C-alpha cells in the first residue's frame, strides 16, 4: 500500500536553507505546491525569506 506521507505525486518542493553565524545550516524553509507552480514567483520569495531568517538568527 502507498505511504500517505509520500503520496505527493504531482507536487513540487522549493526549499532554501538558513544558517547560523558559523555558516551551519540550522533550518530549511520550504513551499510545497503543484508541479505547475509559478516558480519564477516562488523561488525568489523562498530565497529572500531564508536570507531574512539567517539574518535574524545571526543577531
């Protein structure tokens, strides 16, 4: 039987890491959406938000 956790066929995942002051990855921000996601819109938003998270963590 199919695992419900991984039944996301037809979906895509856009992720970006955020880091601490030692450049260690301390988390990952992501968006799950349809395969035909508006990547041109979503990727910059995810990237920018992860950069903001990095700045906040480093304070």
